[in-house]
C-alpha cells in the first residue's frame, strides 16, 4: 500500500518511479520528502508510515561532521591540527581535516575483516574502538589517497569527546539534534558509531537540512562543501559528497539519502532499507527537476 500526501506536477516522474519500484518489490518500503522554497512539494510513504524511524547509516556523516564543526567555530578545535595532539598513540601526521574527508591514511571500508571489526563491535565503547584504530598501521600516506570509510570518523568523534568532555551521542544531541528540533534522532546502542549510527525519521532529517544554516555560520558551511581532496578525483568535502551544479548530499548503505541544492532551494530526503548497491536513491535524484 502506498500513501501519497502531496505531489507537485514537477515531481510526477519521481512519483511514477517510486510507485513502480514498490510494486516490483525493489524496495520493501520508503518515505520520501521533497521541499522547495521552504515548502514541502512532494511527499510519499510507500509501504510505510510517514513517521517511521530508519537507520541512516552513512547519511549520519554530515550530521556528525556538523557537530564536530561547532567546536571549530568555537575555537576549541582546528581542522588542521594533528590527530596526535589529542591521541598521542597515533604516530602519524594526519589532521582532523583529513579524518573528515577520508584522506587520513586510516583504513577504509575495504579493509580486512579484522580491521573492520574495530568499528563493527556493538559491545565496545567508542574510546575502546579508537584505541585500536590509532595503533593500526596506516593504509596509505596521509593525503595521498581517498579511501572512503568509517574508522577515521570514529577517531574524529573521539577527539570531539575529548575536547567537549561529553560522550559523542550526547554531544550530537546538544549541538545538532536539540537545536534542530529533531525529536526522533539519536545514536542508538552502547557503541556510538559516529559516521553511521544515527536513527531518525524523514521529517527529522529534513529538520536537519532546514536548521543547517543556523547550526553553523556561512564560513563553516562553505568549508564543509569545499573540495577537500586536492587533486584526487573524489569530490568530497567535510562530511558531504559534492555533487553537480553546487549541490551536496550524502547516502547510506541501506539506501537513505539527503540531497541539498542551495541554488534551487531544494532538499530531498529519501528513507528506505534496501541492500547495499540499490539504485533507488540514485534513480530518484536523476528524476528531480533540472
């Protein structure tokens, strides 16, 4: 069953695709919200309720990065400080900027299982995970490659804990969730998976996008959406994937996606739970008005 709340004619192609994907059982359920010029112009819940909570997976990354950037704005942290300043066991030149742009040398998500278990054990604390990560040999020289993953964000989150004196889940609540009015959003579980552990409903993820200009000043937001990967081919900022035409966003392994196009004043929130590699979010983005 699909429940259509609102549709504008410009998003008819999006609606046709979502209905077809649901009917073909390519998705088990989904909630999609699109806002333009401050008004919701498209909303559909397919096989779901509008308020259902989803695991954001890596769509958590811009939320985590935004929380960490509040410390930068306050002058309590610098993106170009070395990780070793806060975690002396880390004997390399990597910076916080590199942690948040996947260029630090720390292993990515293609690492062997033994390393990936450092960020997949739900019974550990973030501090225990990071203690192991920082003692692991680098996968490459800092800045030499882009290697997408979650471990470096865990390290950045641990540094935020050290600087703020607050567990990262509480820190994110204080700096992002509460100020943005995100009532369902939370990091769940004993292990705070900084880059992938947020759960939220669609309305709250939209609230984050709405609040983003209030959570950080223009300089900080510009830095987050500036390419941080130098001459490397990957287009990645600070916690944001950089897209065409000035847009930016981030997706997660289960098919969630947050898309923001400041020039068009358009935001799309896509919530579902599908197998990794599903084209669902990508196909919706392709169908947004040009």
